[in-house]
């Protein structure tokens, strides 16, 4: 159980541009890389300036910019060895990047509409992407084919979010259903939520799934039976696609909110633990560090890293500005 | 001003972003070259100055000023070609113009005479003519040094001149000279005779020599000239055209009408008032008749001098012809050798295979192969009455694929039933039909029994069975049906002939049979449970069995490989959810089968009668699917509870989902929506 107060410490940046209000960057946090220096966590931010940026969290510096998309980048993911990145965009493409050189390894076309979410599988052999056209496409990174291995078109409306685990694919769709494709068993489980789903994620132990939907509710469902284990409300999620996540040890449920806060509930009891004031505008995206107690939030061009403030020391928290050229 | 380079010629809006023109201005119409108007690189526009003192001159712009090379080229709007102006036009005859004149002359007030046009003809002569005239030349004269002798009459009346005659002997000309010599001095020179242009147009029509066709003037005139229309005159019209058509005698042909220049009012003799006279009945020259017999010494070939005369030829010699003195060499014709009756001009090798020991199909193939001829004799009417197919057989050429009968074969135009059957037999029993393996068209796919019989028929045809048709018909059908099927089979066999191998490789069967299966659609086999139940369950926060559906789903084999997991359905041929075909529009789609318990009888149809709000992949209105779903449904108390809850849920206003049906049982509405209150 984590307690404490979260303090942001602003890392001063000389320039900050004002952005046109559109989609704010979404983030994902990679595990500590092996090839980078030891202190480097780094984060990916994708923005409406059609570029993908790689930052170092500890220093708050921009490491590399990846340009190649035609429209704003909506989601990105890094491979387990951090040698490749995948990103998806409103230009209906999914791009596989080489991290070191910054080159486009593959531009995968096939979706009929903007691609909302993308993720590598565990061994980074497949990229899965979900799009507003209602399909999830599985792209092969090993071969040179440009066709997807398989197209999952069971959704009746756009796919807003997807997550991949070892043998499962979890998708959330605007048609109000969470679909879990079990590759090992060859089964598809559909959970009806009755409200457009904005974000889905697995729990760390692999027994539950967390879904947030546009009825301002975050639900924790049991994976095998589909029963609801917990329901978390109090935040505001009515129109935007906002993220939710679980803490690294599945102790807390966190969700963005349209009122500028990040809500944190205790998973078991369902009581609201913390209401983080991030800013005035909508908090778009958040991501929890896989091992440490660190939270990334993104709101309107500002990415903030929050860390737990242990009683003894204060940890520096870096705020990274998303630069818009 | 410095010329602005292209990359700096950009427009930015107030915020410094590049202005988008969406395709306009990409061609770049710039005044001059990169905005170089008025500079030494560009051009200076025309200035227009007009003041009180000095008015601007008229700026006459011709259309040619605005045209570019394309317009002035060959295919533009103002092509510039070197053409002859009227001053320099040649004096050669314009055939079209003359024909037009001839046509108009018919309808002119004085038919045949173009007096008016001659009066008002534009004076057009070439410069050469003008120069000649200035040097003393006159129309009709020749060009060259003057000659002394008076030439013979150039314009002798061609009607009296015999074709191909020699020039009249000197005697006559001298006599003429003597006649005229009194009037002319000795050293008088005359202009040479004009060279008449020889027309070298070859004869391209198929008329006879000298054929001229009907002269409309002569035909329509009436009178003595019209009695006998002579299409073949002694002089051919080629010579007429060779030597020109301007004959003085013809010009006045149609000028006069009426007998003897008209009949007076006092005349009694007016019976032939509309008789038209022609001038050729009257002499134009005073003087006597032609001397002699008009032949001017022309003698016929010596047909009367010949002594040697074959009596047999007397009556048969054409007039004007005589027996030839030398015999022509007759060509020796060697008749072709007489062929023996069964001679085939092809050598064939004796087959090694003994025909009896091998299957009949192979035997037939061997027999019909190159060199072996068919059973019947090809030449029924002798060697000269072969048709192309028989000739082909004789020559041993490869048979043409396609139409096996010649078009002239009368049997084609009077299709007889037996002939058609034979045709079908011959088509299907040929070697190409044997090669036809899978890809034949199935004309009766919808009725499998008929198709089976048709297949049997085709198989027997392939084997060369003559009774294929009768054998394949179904004896249980009525006679009329059988007759119809017989016709259908024969026609289908002829229509859907096996295509030749060379051509069939260019065609393949289509993947989709649009006609056959247009009314079915593929849907997933497993359908979701009813949405209403789920919505009610969600509202009541009863997640779990009510809200969860589980389906069979097949991942792609490669996907499993990439995920490093074993394929759960290794032998499955498809990917995704299993699909079945259902009829697109079926009455049964809209019927409801109510299987739920009676307590919820009223709400159950309410749920089922909803209009399909989700068009597309699933037809959730399939009865069998729903029946299956209902079987899978929970125990009765749960569903009953659920339906009651659904009533309450649907009874509530704003929380109800959009897919709720419009109809609600009136009795149901009375129920108080408890759920709504609690919320």
C-alpha cells in the first residue's frame, strides 16, 4: 500500500510553445533498457506534431525524434529490447521504427481509418493495432510481407484500446464490448459493458482486466468468468478517450479524468485514495512504471512524471515539455 | 527588381504558416519568367498611351497574336499551310465543280445550257495564261513555233470519224488545201495545234469498252433522239475524255425546243406541240453530203480476198473479223493423273498398339489422330466437292477448334434434332473433350438431380455412346418432361462445348458464382446473446454469465507461431470465427419463436420484434441461431428475473439504450420503474 504525497518538481525549460488544442500526447513507459545507461528510464511521447519523441526520464532530455507519420501520432510502443518502436497515427498507418537510426523499418498500411492503439507482443514479433474501422490487425515484424497475418473484425465499432499479453489479446471497442482473444485456447470472450470503452488493460497477475468506459466508470472484471470485481467511480469520463491503469503491484487503480485530475482508488476497497491535480485541462494519458512507483501523466503538451515521496528523501520529478516545432 | 527564385515564391498567412492553395497555382503562370516583367530577362508589356494631345493608336490585335505554336500547327485552330490563292490556282478542271454545274444545268430554265453561269463566270486565269496572252497566244492554240502547213481539221466531227482510222489520205487534204489555198497566202503560218492533255486515269470500272451510260439530256429530251438510247457508241468515252469535252457541236444541243422553233397561233397543224426538236437534225454547215460513202477510203480487213476459207467458219466469223493467218500456239495441258479410288495422300505409320487390346477411348483417339481417317469416306461427291473439314482431313491438318461445321452446311440452318445430337456427340467425343478434366460448366447446378443426369449424359457422350441422350434421361419423368430435358441437354451440350486447350488456359472459372448465391450471406455461426438481457444485467451490475459470451475463434497459424504458442486448431482451414451461410432475406428472419416461459410471454416478443439496428455482419434475426441461444440460456428463474428487470429497464426513459424497440405492451407500461427510482 502506497501512501504519501506526490510532488511535482518542475524542471525548467527555456522555451515553451503554446499548442493548438487537439489531441495531447500519449505516453508509454519502457522498462529500463539494457543497452542504455543504468539510470535511464526513457519514455516515448507521441504528439499531434506527427512526431514521436524519445526522452530520458531521469534527465528530462529529448533523445531522438522520429518523424514519418503523415498525421498526428496516436499511440506508440517499444519492443522489449528497445531496439524497435512501433507507432500508429491518424494517417491509417502503423510504422515500425529502428530506434538507433531513427529510420522507418516498415510502414504498414491496411487500416481503413485512423489507428487508435498499437502494441508489440511480448517478443516483438507481432505488432497489433486497433483502428477506428473496427478491426484489429496483426502485423508480422519478421517477414517482409505488408499484409497482416490476421484481421480481427468482430468489433462492431471502432477499437479504442488494446493490450497484448503472452497469449491473449484484449481489445476494447466503442461498441461497448471488451473482447479477449485467447490464442492458446482458441476462444473469444466478449464482455458487454454497455458503454463505449476507452481503455482496457490487464492486471499484473493476469487474473483480471480493467476497463474504463464513457459512463465515468472503471470496472475491474474477472478474466475467466467476466464477473465484476470492482467498480470505481467519481471521476469524469464522458467524451474523451482517457487512459486508466493499474499500479505496478495491482494495489491501486488509476484513471485520468476530464476535470484535470488523476484519480487513484484502492483496488480492493474501491475507495478513492488520491486525486492528483495535474492541471486545468483534460488529463489525456497516464502510465505507471512497471517496477517503481512512478506515474507518468500527459496533459496538453506537458508530460509529468510523478514519483512517490518517501518520508526520507525527496525524489526529483521531471516535467518534460513536449516541444512543438 | 531581382527575379524571385521559385522556392521563395511562397505565400504565408498571418501566422507564418504556408498558405495552401490545394492544387491551384502549381503550374505557375507567372508574368514573364519568374516575375521578370519589365526587366531585361522578361518582356515589356505593350504600353498604352493616350493623352489629350496624343490619342492612342488603334491597337488592332489579330487573333493570330494570341495563338501559340499549337494553334498554328497542323491540328490547331488556325493552321498555316501553303495554299494556292485564286490568282495562282491552276486551270485544270475541277471535277466537282463541273459536276455541280452539270447538275444545276438540268434544272436551269434552259436545260443543258449554262448561259447564265458563263456570263457571270469569274475571270480567273493563271499568271502563265496571262503572260501567254500578252505574247499573242489565243485560247485553243498550241504553244510553240508556228507551222506552215495548215493542219487538218482538229475539230472534225467525231461522230463521223471512224475509230482508229488512219489519217485521211493526202489526197483529200490536199484537195482541201487546194480549196482553201485560194484564200490564203503561201507563207502563212499558223499556230501549232494545241496539245490536248491525255488523261491517264485508268479504267477502273467494270463497264464495257465504250460504255457511256445514259445521257440524261438525250433521255429526257424526247424526240427522235430519245428513241433509241445508245449506250455504246462507236467512239469510246475514253477518247472523248482524252481529247477533251469541249466540242463545239455539243454546246448548242439543248437550246431549242419546239418543232421548227415553235408553232404559231394560226397554225392548224399543232398536233405535236410539245415535240422537242434537236439541233442535230439540222445541218450547221452548208454544203453537200460527204463525198463517197462516208468511209473516206477506209477499207475493211481483207476478208474477201482470202481464198482459203473454211466453210465451217463462214457463219461463225464475227463481222469485222477474219481468220487468222498464223495459228496460235496451243498450250499442251497435261491432265492430272488418275488417282486410285482409295488413295489418301498421307502416309501414316501402322500403329504398334493392337486396337482390340486397348480401351475403346484410346482406340478411338488413335483412329482419329493424324493420319487415320474417320470411318466414312470423306469425298462423297468426288474430289471437288470436299468441304474444308474433309480437305483438312485429307491433308491431315490439325483440326480447327471451334466450329466444326462449315457455315454453308445447310444442316446448320435447319437444325434437326438428330443432327444436333450427332453434333453434340462429335463435339464431346473428340480428343479435346477427353482432355477436359474438371472445369466444365454445370448448367443445371441448381437442380442436382438434373445436373447428375446431365453429367451422365456428358460422360456417355465422351465415350462416344450414341444413345447417350436416351440413357441419361430419367425414366420416371413424364414423356413431355423427358422431351424437354432431351432438348435442353442437347442444347446445353452444344452451347457449353469443351473449350480447346489452347484457349482454355486463358480462362478460368470465376471465384464467385454471382448468380447462384446472391441471396445468401456469410455470417458467423455463433451469435451473441440478446443485447437487452445484457444491458439489463449491466444496469444491475450483474456481470458474469449474463454479460459474457464465449465463442470459438481460430487464430492464424502464423500468429500462433509468432506468439510461440501451439495452434489450438491445427487442422482448421479457416481463420477467425466459423462462418455459415444464411439467406439474406428470408421471411423466417422476421418471425419470432417464443420459447421463454409464459410469465414473460409479453416481453419476450417485444424484445424480438426489434428492427435490426445493427446492419452488417451478423444477422441476429436468425431463428436457428436464436433457438440455439435460447437453449444455451440460463435456467428459467434467471431469465424470468431478467425479463422482468428488462421491462423495468426499458420502461425507464433516458437510461434505456437506443436499441430498444418502439413497441411496448400497454400492460407493461403500467409497471412502475423501480430501477429508475433507485438510481
